[in-house]
């Protein structure tokens, strides 16, 4: 069996925001910690991100928004995931998000937002504890034609 | 009287005085280094300067090449640096009131922050603009917004800096059109457009077209300004964003000067006289936490640029040799934790910029890791500069650190390291091939990851964040941009589209497209299109048809 037991995480930049220092650091730290990481690059629309997440069959997505557009972009991503029946993908994020916006984002389904000062080990530890394998069986079938 | 033991050489001192001290209690760390991990020695003394430091060349002559000690003979005794706070948010009217507020409080020049859609050449009603309108800067779609932005601000009496890159030609044309409406002759206008596309590919990531057509737009602007707006600074060659993206001080310096070389070459290649356009190039550096490293970087930058302009490009006009620069304190150094500590960081960084000989300065506000700054936070930031300028005494003499063993040696070391990195870029064929190969992008990503690991391991201290933490108190008050700003701006844009002469707009966009294809200077047709109230997005879309769009190969 060609099972890859590693958790798969999409790290993405959504919207026009070009601040990718944090996203790249997180992508690299998660990769170094043993996760499989897909980095989307810049200027992704919520639709593009969700399509990639589903195509790549990820277990979680970490989205970085430093432009202040988080209240628009996160809920959009979550509602698209629900529309496509992929709401079990764990969504977390990072960026300049004021405390008062947190409750709304959590209510929309974001599991956790990391704000300035979070360390890479905080993020790694959180992912280990909060991101379960998703549809592992199906993925194995999907990746190994012999099992179909 | 007891006999005083005095060492006659470094060796002797090390044996007699240092040795016992080290044996007794040692030092705090095994090695010391700057925030960029540049190694720092225990002591710098006369012998560190021996053999290369020429008092005649390096110590005596501010206002003379290579300008290590400053580009003006009197520096801040003659004129203080320009205090220029970067600001923009919400609608043009919101930002216009902030400008009046800043000018009333003693700010000397304006600096426009545009919102992301504007920076990316998109209109407020573009689908990708959703949620971003007016949020990180002011939303400008057409000349009507620009008229509102500079309402009751006489453009012949302020100098204006505009942080705009890919669509710089368009926003600059709008500024010129506002000046025309105010009756101000264009040759009187003073200011700067950032217009530095190369650092967009390297660090800031707000691009539209690929590098080569982008360079052509820039040389069009340089040629147009030489004729029509001679006092305008056509490019602000920026290390700031490179540093914010995680570069070291040496990388910031090397990549910025490499970008500068590319612009000068491009200007010469299209037949412009280097001594006409080079004096209108200015620079923009970051001032980070490591005090002496920043000062040394700024001093090295001046010396290196003077050498490049004279020797490599054969510039004859001393104004071409002088590296003039703006500085902003390092946004990435600020912490969300115990945010009032940021005032202190900004003070130290601003002091470094002043001792580094900056021509203008933006000091960040204490709340900028949380949101755009409030009026009170901006006022404290401006007052920080005023206290440095008018209370501290540091502006009373030229280059007070000149001749310091440490500062001179560090200046030299940073110059050598940056020159080696620039050699490497040259060997790749210059900065554009280097960008296409992802070289600076990868170098910055590596440096930023290394620094983050040092912070996470506690090897580099960030006070209040990885040391001296407290239970965080109530968050400070921040500026909120209501979502209504976006709705109002979209409505305003829709009304404008309905009321303007659509046929004129169509014709002026066609003229831009023809100029883009034929190679004619783009500035005159862009100026006509903005007078006709064509939008930023319409003009960019027109040019994209000819120039295409840039796609990045992402590396992490």
C-alpha cells in the first residue's frame, strides 16, 4: 500500500495581500515538523483556495491574511467548504486580527487564529493536537488504483 | 601614587587586562551578533581602521564624495530631515482630514498610503477587491477621488510622496491633473512616487506586468519627468520592503543597490542622459532594532552609490552621485504584546536613521501590529521625531559618529559583504535574471526563517514577546474601518461611470493601447485618460492586454 500517513496541510494567501513572510515561515516550519505542505502562492481567491484544498485532499488549511480583509475572506472560504461538502477540513489562520473580530471568526467556523507573536512551535503543537486525519481510507483508494 | 599599568598594544591589553577579566566572570554570550546575525567583536580600536580608513577620504568631508558622512555639508544644522508620516485609510475624504490634521501638527510633507486594490491596479468594484477597499490605505479609483484626497491642500506648497508601484504612472498622472486644476505649474511640483517595481517581485509582491514592460513604463516616466516635472523624484528605490520580508541588513543594502543599477542601466539604454535622470532617483531604507548596524548600512549605502555612479556609469553631475534617502522604522520589529514598548523601539530606530543621515523619516505608531494607527498613536510617533530633532541635540552637528572605530569598521564590513552579494547578482546577469531565478526571494525566505527560529529558541530576544511576558492587559484602542466605506466607494464609482463621457474614455484608452504597442511614451496618453475620468482598473486592464501579467513561481 502506498499510504502516506502524513497529515496534509494547505498554507495559503487569500486576497490581494502580498505579505507572505509569515505564510512561508509557517509552511516551512510545518514541513520541517513532518507535515506534508502545499503552499498556494499569492493572490488566491476563496474559490481557488477551496478548489485546491479539495483537489489535494488536505486535512487542514492555514490561511494568512494581513490586509484587514479577514472578516470577508475567512467566512467566504468556510461557506464554500460547506457548499462542497468539505467542512471537515480544519481551517485555521494567522494575521493581524484584532481581538474583537475573533468571536465572529470562530463562530464562522475558523478553529484558531494565530496573531503576531505566535511561535512556529505554537502552531505545530496546535496542528498536532487539533488536526485529525480526514477520509484516510478514501485517500488510499484514491491514490492506489490497485485498491479500487 | 600607585603606578598605572597601561598596555601598549592590543596583545598586551588582552594578556594583562582582558585575560584576567574573562577568567573571572566571562561574558554574557559566547558570540555576539546583530539582529541580522552579523558578527560583532568585543572591541574596535585604531588598528581596525589601519590600512584602509583614510581620514582625508572618509572623515573630513560631508557634502563631498563619497558622502559617507552625509550628502550635505551642514546636514541637519542647515535643514532638519522631513518628517513625513505615511498615511491613508478609508475614503479619500477620510484621508484628506487626516492630512489636514498632520499638517496642523507640524508634519512637513505628505505620504499617501493607497489601499490594496489601488496598489494592484484594480477598481473598488473588482471581485478580488472585496473586503479590501479602504482597509490598508485610501481607495482611489478615478481623478474624482484624487481631487477629494488633496482638497484644500495647495500642491505648490507641500511635497507629496506616493507609495505606488505597478500603477504608479496612473496615480502620478492623477496628481498632475489635480495640480492642473489647482492652477499649479507642473515644474513647481515636488514629491516622490515609489515606482520601484523590482522590489515588488523580490519582496512586496504587488505586481501587475512582467519585469521588462514594467521597466519600460518606468523609463517612460523618467523621460516625461525630465521634460515636464523636473523636481519630481521618479523612483524611490526601496530596501524597506525587502527588509520587512525578512532580509538581513546586508541583503537589504545589496538588493536595493542592485535594483538601482538596473534602473540606471535601463535609463541609459533608452537614451536618457544619466546626469539628468539620476539626480531624481532617491532611496528608501528600513531602520531596524540593531542601532549601529543600521547606521553603518546607511553610511555604506551612500559610499557605494557614489562609487557606482561615478565609476560604473560615468556620471559627472555631483547630484547623480548623492544617495538621498527616506527611512521608515521597522514595522516588523513591533510587537502586539505590551504595545507601548513600541514607542521605545521606534525612538531607537528613528535615532539610528538620523545618525545615519536620512533626508526624511516616517516613525511607526505603537498600535501598528494591531491595526492602522489612531490619531493619538500617530501624534506620538510624530512627536518622537520632534523630540529627537529639537530636544536631544543630535541634530546639532554633522555625523556625530564619524571616526568611531566601531561604526567605521562596521560600515566597511557591511559594504564588503553587500558588494560580494552584488557580485553574485552580476554573475547571474543582473537583478532581473536573479529575480527570474528566484535568487533574492529564496535568500530572504531563508534569512527570515533563520531569524524566526532564533526568536523561537530564545536566541534573539524580543522584549514582551519571548522574554519578560505578562498577562496581556486590555487591548489598546484601534482604528476601525467600517465596511460601509467599501459600499460607499462602489456606489461613488458606479455614479461616476454613469456620468462621465464614455466615448472620450474609450478613445483615451485606445490611445494608451496604441502607445503601449508602438513604444511611444505612455505618460501623455495616461494623463489624458485620467483627465477623462478613466479608472485605475480600466487603464491597467488596457495595458495588460499588451504587456501580459506576471506570475510568480513560489518558493518557501
